[in-house]
C-alpha cells in the first residue's frame, strides 16, 4: 500500500506491506526506492514501512532548509508509527538513515525492537566536513541536486559496481537528480549539525547488526568494526563487492545477512 500520511506540519509519502514490522530509513540524497530489493524480497514475510524523509522523494519539503535536523526526521518517524499504530520496529538505517536512527533511539528508545546500522557512522562531521556541506548547500541553491551527482557517484559505489552495474548506478543518479533542492539543502544542514553519537553506543541494549560494504570508502569497514565493537553484543557483517550502497550493489548477499539477523530477533 502506498499512501501520504500527515505528521505534525508535513505530509510524508510511505510504502507499506503487512507482517512483523521493519522501518527502513534511506540515505542522502535519496528516497525509499533505494530499498526496492529489500521491499521485494522481504515484503511477504515482514511488514515493511519505507517512508521518504521530509524534503525527499514524494514527501513534503517544508521551508526553510534550516528547519531540518536529525531530531525533526526522528520525530516525523515516531509520528508516522503513531499514525500507523505500530508500537516497536526493527529500525534499519543507511548512512544518513543511521544518523537518524541514533537520534530516534535517543528520543524514542521504547519504540525500537532491534537496530540495523548500514554503511553509517556514529561520528559527527569534522570542521572540513561541515565546510563541504555548506559549499554543497550553495551549489544546490544555484544549480539544483544534479550539481552533486558527479562528485557523489564515485563515493557511493565500489569501483566494480561503477563498471559492471550501470542500471543500479543510473537508478541512483536519477534518484539524486529528481530530489527537491530545499529537501537536499535541509539534509545537508541537518547532517552538518548532527551530534556525536559515539557516547550513546555502549548503552544500546537491543539486538544490533552493523552492515558495511567491503569497499565502502565513505564509512569504511574499519569504522563499522569500531562502531560494532562499542555496541554490546552487536554483530558485524561485511558485504563483498559493495561500496556505500551495499543494499543495492550486492542485494542478494545483503538480504541474506539481514534475514538471518531478523530471524534471530525475538
Ligand atoms: C548518505 O549516504 O546518507 C551520505 O553519504 C551521508 C553523508 O554524507 O554523511
């Protein structure tokens, strides 16, 4: 079922199926369609909620972009669960979706049954990183999200995916190009202002899986290992032949690892 759901001041687009509930939170500057291989493969066994975050995909893009934050995204998701009358979820977030998962856990820990942190990091941006976000905001303001594409694609994918999986790369290119400028600027602003989540890691007390593409250059396996080591009992899975977009680049391997984890979650 696809529908638009009003949460606080904005209406969010959401794709939903029936069963035990998984909440998929997409990365930047993407939308729920990045999870299409997981929705197709797991949709019969699990209830999947795959929203577009505010400002992205088919969801509303409120202005100004400075009103976007990790806490605002997390509050939207909590409101969405309330609207859908869902109590607890397995929270699955990729990259920016992981940053949002950390905020969601700080604010609404009682709504989380288990966590899957995919190609993400707990560290905040460095000063150079923040400067880069501000420059990106200016370029999106001037030329739209397409100005980010050429710089981003080589960072999102493993070199082998860039050469051998043109349809996946094309999907992501089109996804970036169709996003709303204000939503993309809002996400950049929110990422630049996100807090350090590292102090929270030792208190995560739900089953947690950390997943990373073997060739992820943005959030590399060494970073994922450090994160997994800081979360009590967390498992780490490294997906071969994949970069930062592991759920799209190596979907079959990613789904296998995810399913094995989900079946172990009480
Ligand atoms: C993402 O995939 O969500 C972004 O790479 C996150 C980031 O830029 O930090």
